[in-house]
C-alpha cells in the first residue's frame, strides 16, 4: 500500500492572501486605480487643448487693443472678466479665482472630515461633510453662471467678415475666437463639472450614512476617506484646468 506525500510551499506572508499592499484596504486601492485612469483622461484632454492652442495664431498686439476674432486664440483675461452683479465692469479672472478659492476650501473641510473620522467623532464628521457639500454646491452654481454668461456673450459680440455680428458661444460658433476654443471649454469644464456633481452626490450619501450611524457601528469611517480621495482628486484637476484655460 503506497502513501502519497503532499508538498506545501512555505508561507512567506506576502502572497498568502489577506494582505494590504502599502497598508491600503481593497476599497482605497481600487479608488487609487480609478483616479489614476481618470487622471490619464484629463491629461489627454488638456494635451489636446494645448496642441489646439499651439496650432492657432496668438494675439501679438497690446492687450488694451484686443478684439475678439477667429484669426487668433483669445486672451483669457478678456473672455473671463465678468462678475455677477457687476455688469459691464472689467474684472479679469476675478470670478474664476473665487470659484477656485471655494473649491480649495472644500478640500480643507474634507480633510477635517477625514481627520474627525479617524477620531471616531461622528458630530465633527457630519459638520465638516456638510460644509464640503455646501462649498461643492456653490462651486457648481458658480460654474452654471459662468456657462450661462459664456453662452449668452457680451453686449458687443463679434463682427464677422460678412458684416454679421454674433453673440456668445455654442458648439458651432464662438464670439470669443475660434470655435474650437468654445468646444474645448464646454467639454473640459463640463467633464470636470460632472465629476464635481458626482462628488457632491457621493458626499450627500456619505453624510446620510454618517447621520444614521452606519460608519460608527462599523467601527471606522473608511468610506469618508475613500470619497475624500475622490474629492481631492477633483480639486487637484481643477488646478490644472484653471492653469490651462485661465492663466496660460
């Protein structure tokens, strides 16, 4: 009668299962993978914007003499110079600077919410999540106003070679310059705005769960941290969108 011997590989503790790479849970690791893939998407869009701008002639005259034309790429300070309640007042990039500050503040409150979760302080998590939701919603409202103004255009509009005057911008015409400028503005800022909207929805869901004590019963607030990773990514992407569209 023969007996068989089963050989087992020695357990090293690395590939035996149940380990957390870099001490990150499965959920946080998958969120990092998603954010990495999303970063490639935003990077590709901004590269397309840079190549498109490089393919058009820049305006070489004095900024004071600048006029909108399809012959050259517009100067951002002349396009984004409006502010709610100050019709006709030239305030270059003031409104978008306010939007950026609001989004940065939302990142601060998100950090505070995550830190409160580490302390298992339910009330503080609720408080800082509520502030983050508020700032995110205000940013979306500001972006909606900016889009509305961009679409409606200025009082002067742009005079075309055939004598017609166009106002505002859409996917087929653009009073501010080449139509591609408006197309990329709508697509890139709209894509980012969709991410912000999704983030606000996730924050509301997490806020409701926090109020109901779901995470406190689990013994951790990891979900707040995972949504926080997404929110910080959205804020970081805006820094690059702001730089490409409004500063360069």
